[in-house]
């Protein structure tokens, strides 16, 4: 039959009926498309919408569409209308000047399959606001952005560097150990403890988090066809993603159960975020205040923190290693500034950040060119409005095309080349508003201060002690990436050669 041929596999009768009914709903949604929308690049395909038009090279295709439109365009992904904001000015017009309409997440959360509507990342309205406020306050109380947190990060870095020393210059893929180290910092904040790098339960959690981020990719079929979970088999990993989410949430519940009652010194001071969150929740409930803070919310908050604390900073560090191998002259200049400003024997601290302009410029350029979150997390327009003269309907999904800003030739001269000097002006660090690695507007990353401190201390501590060289001097690892909600580099091996600083 035609439908079976289109989908490319044989369907049992019941599944065929479900698919046919879904196809009718998709076509009906196209017929009901409102007028004056941002332009479409082409007519949508039956059932799939513009997904085949995007193809496998989604990032390249979206950049092409940006050049052909007024920084804003519409696509049907399946039967779902999605509007892409593809440029700094149009993002600012929506997220800053009309922030009250573009702060919420889609009604199904970041995934129409998972239906996440609690915690921070997937929540909206009062749930998002109160959870985010509580977490940001707790992080400030813990010293994020100050030397007290710098010391905790440095303790983990020293263990990480000891592991690299143990490699004795052998070519290695350090993706796993790097993710362990970065995630341990989050664990220290969240539950007040770290895990050994060979802890099997910890490694299982990291593998689950990595797989989750790979499957949650914004263009994945299950994002726009949640009905896939009801069909035979596991088309496009829909059921795998649901299972992963449940398993990780179970682990977060276990963290909370094992941490409850710990981490308080009797004077209201807390050593972990879980106990501090519960204290805030209990205080509000005891005072008779309306609050969304709850144990179920805390489970999702913990999930969000683990995802943010394991994938983004670790991926950025891996890109940094890759770029340093490709640009040894930049690596040497990075090292020489460390030698000049803080020396080779002093352990770097957060206070050293202001002295190292070139170092900071290299870190910013790594974030810009890597652009590890090309589409950020989806937004929802909560009231019909206009952007660039086009109608943005109520409840439509809005996607921020961050690549279009981070790789914009009109903003960054020679944008696709690694040039840290673009972040320097008269020898001083200069970071323009167009740098959107942490998003824009009210939904910008709440962990930005922590991430910046991690990246600074990891990179400076490592380059102070090691040279990063290719596994094979005659064959540099490719600068390619793994598709997902974040885009880490494809696996590669390098050698960490300890410096002779005597």
C-alpha cells in the first residue's frame, strides 16, 4: 500500500490505521495554517512535513535557509508548525523586547514524547520561575562565582590531572574521564560528594546521560511523532528515550533519598543543594505559603543539573583539546600568558581570571566556533504577536538557531576559522553581546557562572602542566561532531605531555 511504501516497512492493520489517522491530522493542520507566517522554504511533504527537506545535514541546511530569508522562517516538522529565529537581531526582538511572550516551553516541554513540564529546563510559568530562583539562590550561597567554589573545582581538577599524568604521554581518548571530572563537580554541589572515576554505578549514569542527550536531538523524529511509541518495535529510539528518562529519574530519586537528612550543620548551612532545596520547601510549607517546590520537582531539578553539568562543559573542554592540537601556536601563546601572569608553580584560582586576557579569548573562541548547542531548547509563544512584521501564532513552537549567530560572517570576521584575537580590543578582553553560548533572555543558562569558572580553571590548570599533541603528528583528528541536543566532537585521541617546569 502507498502508506506502507512511504514509511518503508510493513505495518500490522492496527498500526496502519493509527498511522493513517495521524496522517489525516497532519494534513488537516497544514490546511489550517494561519496567514502572514514567516516564509516556508518549500511545500511540505505528506506526513513528514519539511523533515526530508532538511536531510541529514540539518545544520548546513538551516544556515542556507537563514541566508534566503529575513532571519526568520517557518517549517512543518511532521504536523507541527515551528518558527525558527535565525539571527541575533530577530532573537533579541523576540526574547528581550517581547520576553513575556517567549519565555515558556512548548506544552509538552522540550520533548513532545517525554512531556516534561517540571524542574527547570522543561518547565514554564510559576514552576520554572520558583525552581530556577531557588537553585540560583542556593548556588550563590554555595559561592558559585567566588573563590570558595573555585577551591572545590580545583580539588577535582587535581585528581583529573593526576589521572592524565598516569597516562604517561600515551595516546588516549579522554572523553569519558573528562565527563567524569566535570560531572563530579555537579555531584559535589548536588549531593555533597564525588565518585571515583571507576565507580560502576557512576559510569552507568554518565553513559545514560550521554545517550539521553544524543537521542533528545531537536530534529529527531520522535520529537514530532510521539505516536511512534505505540507502534511495534522501537522506531527512531522513541521507547529507548522513554526508558532512559525513567531510569535516570529513578537514580535522581535515589540520590535524594540517600541525601535527605544529610548536609546541614544545625545552623542552617548546607553542604549540598538537595538539603538546601528541601529546607526552602519545608520553610515555605510551614509558613503556609503557596509553593511549587516539592520532592517530585526536586527529582527533575536534579536531572536538569546532571545533564547541564555533565554534557555542556565536558563537550566544550573536548573541543578545546581538539583546537589546541590543530593550532599549536595558539596553545603555546596560551601557555606563555600563564607563565607570565601566574607562573608554573601556583595553582590557578578564580582571581587569576582578570589577568589572563588571551586565555579567556581562547576559551570564548572555543565556545563560539564549537557552538555545541546549535538549536538551544525550544520556546513557545504564549500570545499571538508579530516579529519582523510576521505573525507568530499563540502556542507555536519557536526554535533559536544559535549557529546563525555564532557563525555569522557579518558579526565575526572569517567566522569559520579559529581566531581568539576577535575577543581582544587593545589587548583587553572584549566579549560582544552577540556571544550567545549561554542563550539569550530570561531562559539563559542558570549555570553560566559555574560553567565559566569550570572552563577557566580546567583549561589553565591543564595547559600550565601539559602540552596537548596529536596521537599522530601526520594525521590530525577531524573537527567533526556527534549530532544531538549538544554536539561534542567525534571521538579522538591525543597525548598529554607533561611539561618540564624546573
